[in-house]
């Protein structure tokens, strides 16, 4: 049975939320060799994680799913529609889905498909599905650590499609091995592109402090001018920085299950970062990150944090905070916020 649509997600990777049955079907249609014994269950065993490991292992499953989509706008439009269907079924009211369009191309193929085509396919899928599914879906485009050859084009795409459904940009990728003693947590191209994005009014969120040091959070804020932080758990290693984030109401996009599977928050931690955030009244949201890897959707994430002691008031506040932190024009955000209040049975007193 569908969950009532009262949830807001800001940190969810479109290409990490595929229906594996769809991936299997696309493999078959294209005559591609499926991994393992060729079954959906074999594919699932290679993609979905059951035990904590590290971020490298967490991302390893994408090598089995990406080939089914690469360079295929029709397939990508389909997975965008299915994403909206699944998001609505799982209670999402508003969602910002992120992806790197360049990772959905076939670089070795001279097929004429461009990053623009990939973005447009996603936007078509979202537009077609929004009214049908009763949710609002927007796009964030990702730069990738270690692949700075894409970064300037990501910014170009954000500018080109800013009024058509692309609401901001991100940088994702593995922070493993970053040394807090190093002066720079982000490469010069990333700094250049995010600085330009800020000057152009393109909204910015940054994966920082997931498995990398707290310095990543500090530089995301001060150097990349981030408006939100993806994950951010390691901010707790620097009390002064954390107190600054509390004062400035920096929004943390928390992903409970993935934080355990990536080793960002070891199971030995009785007191998960999200519990500290909740206790301190920090500005955070609850997110699924990559549903095909975690094996969860939104309600399972809520059940997990309830088991850690979060109350319904924390969950409601997380959704309201997420809606307030959304990368939408203010008039759209205000309208959706009022609809969310109504769906949550929150009475709002408006004063002149």
C-alpha cells in the first residue's frame, strides 16, 4: 500500500535507484551478457549490500547497472519515470534527484548522444510523471571527484536547464585517503567551477565529511560556497566547526543506512551522527542515497532512526527543514511548504 506523500528527499542518486528488473530487461533487449547466472537475483547479489564495507565497495555495483543505460536516452527517460513512481509510492512529496550525465554516456561510441540528451531525457521522464504521481521532482547535476574534465560542462548544463527542472549542482565521489594535513580538499577545477556557479546563482550542495575529514566540510562551505552538505558526519570531529554549522543552520543531507554500509559511521558507534544532530537541533534531512544498493526506501530509513531513538517530532522537523532547504525559487518553495504543512496537519499562523 502506498505511503502518504509527506516526505522530502534531497540526497538521492537517480542512477543508484534503478529497478534491477528494468536493468535485467535492458540487458536482454540489447543482447548484452548478464553477470553471474544471468538472473535478476544474481544481479541483485552484486549490487545490493548486506554487510558494511567501504565507499569503494558501496559504489562497485554501478559497474553492473550503468552499461544497461549508457548512451540510451530512451532507457534513461524510462528509469526517470520509474523513479518518480517508486518515489511517490514510498511517500515522497518533493525530491531532488542527482546524477552525472557524463557517466551515462558511452565515451567509446560515436553515437551522437550528448550529455544534453541525457539531461533532457531525465527531465522528460520527470515532467511526464509529476502530475501522474503527485510529487514534485527536480534535478541536481554532479561533478565527480577525480574526473574534473566533466566539471565545466556540468556547470554549462546547470545554466542551460536552470529554468527547465535542473535546480543545482553537486560534487560526488570517494573522499577515502584525503589527509587533513593537506591544504586543499578539492582540486582547482572544482573550486573554479563552484565559484563560477555561485556568481551565476546556481545552487550548490557538496558531498563532504562522509568518509573524508571534517576539513572537507569546512572547505565545502568556505571555498566551494556550499549551501548544503551531503552527509557531513565527520563535522563532529571539529567541535568549533560543528558549533558554527549549528549557528549558521547549515543543512546536512543525512543518509542513515548508506552511512553504515560505507563505513562512514561504523556499527560500533552507538551514537550515530544523526542522533547528535537531532539532540542539538541541527538542520538536517533524512535520505536514502542509493536505494538499489541499500535495499531501502524512505520508510525503512525512518524506521532505522526511530530504532536509534528519534521521535516523530524529529522526523517531521527533518521534512520541513528539507523543504526549506530545497533549491527552488522562493515562490515555488513557499507554495510547496504550505502544501506540506497541510499534509502533515501542521497549523501555520501567518502574521502581517
